[in-house]
C-alpha cells in the first residue's frame, strides 16, 4: 500500500471522526467488564487526552490530534460533542485542557496556548480562538494543563534544556501579561526509586498537586503537598491505565482519569477517592 493511499485513508478516518463529532447525540458509555469504576470511550474519540472539570458532575475531554472537545456526564456516564476550535478537522498535537468560567484553554506539545470563549450549556459549538506562543518549545515538551489564579500551569513532560532534566518542572503562563516563569521545581532524587518521571496531566486541590506520570514501564499518580512539597506516590497499574493522559478532581473527592490507547479504545475511570489506589510510598 503506497503512501498516497495511506494518506487518503488517514484523511478519511479523520473526516469520519469529525463528522461523528458534528452529529452524534449523547450516548451511554459501556462499562469495562471485570473492572470497577471504569468505562470504554467511543472509538470516535480518536485519542483521548486531557480533562477539565465542570461544576455539574461533568467533565470535558479533548481529542489528542483534533481540536474536538467532548462533554461527559458523570451522573449517567454519557458522552456528546461539546465543540471544536474553528473546525472539527483542525489538527494539532493537543495535550491539555483547562476552564476558567466560560473561557477554555488548550495547550499543544510544542507550547502553544489556544484560548476560546465557550457556552457551557451549548453543544456542538464552533469556537473562535486566539493563539499564544509561550516560548517553551525549545525548553520542554509540554503535556497537561490547569488554570489556577490567573495562571495556566504547564507540566514539562520531556525536558529539552539540560538544566531541567531529572526534575519535576511546572511552568506558569500568566493569561493577562502572557509572561512565563517557573511555578514548581522538584529534584528527581526526591521521588526515591521512581524512574522515568514524565508528567502527562495535572490537577490541583487547595492543599495538593495531583500529577500523573506515565511512561513505557509504569504509571503513577503523584500527590505533592503545595506547602511542604512532601510527596505520596500511588500506582496506576498498566492493565487498568495503559496510557493515562488526563485527571480531574471533583468536589466530592472523587477522581476521574482518562486513558489514551492508540492500539485500541480509550477508557474513563471514576474512582470514589484516592484511597481506591494503592499507595507505594
């Protein structure tokens, strides 16, 4: 099969996924057999990545390669298209989503911030957007996004600049001044025997950072005290979380994790609380 045919098939798949995003009514998610608190995501969610928590026991989940965002109810576990940036066919490597009121943000791995005004009650919306360059492309590959007090927090997944290697680094982007600076930096030795630290998602409570770290060998949830920087590490076993790329913390203390699975179908997991996870240290 030559490159032209492969390219056409790839375009056809993305077009079908985009058409699904336009027209699909809310559908109920299917439970994963034999796994508590876990549901399959539909195949039209091409590569699930990123979670933004809403106030009505629901979340937004975005596609990794297309600027399509889905609304997921955690009450009836249904999913429907929320909207898209410009067009459902708009392609970028999107790696995180955040909400501040009716302002939505997406971040790409090459450090661009997309900002759009949204209607939280509407569905299948087309968003106009503004793009900001954080200037971090030559410093870090980014993954994950969270809005906190006028700042967008940006975890560094893969450090490019030598001084940031073997460290947990989170940058902050001021949404008004557009200035960038370090928000958190923790040396790798603070994580003990944990190797291959690669943040893929971030969530924040009043007292803690919740950071997902995922690599080829093991996945973990890091709970970092915002005042003392003390660290608790929890296991995200591969058989349940093949590639966790989004996390959300709800007001009731429950935790939602979304998994991208390029070799199959993604999953959404809704834990009653962090006590559902195995604490390693």
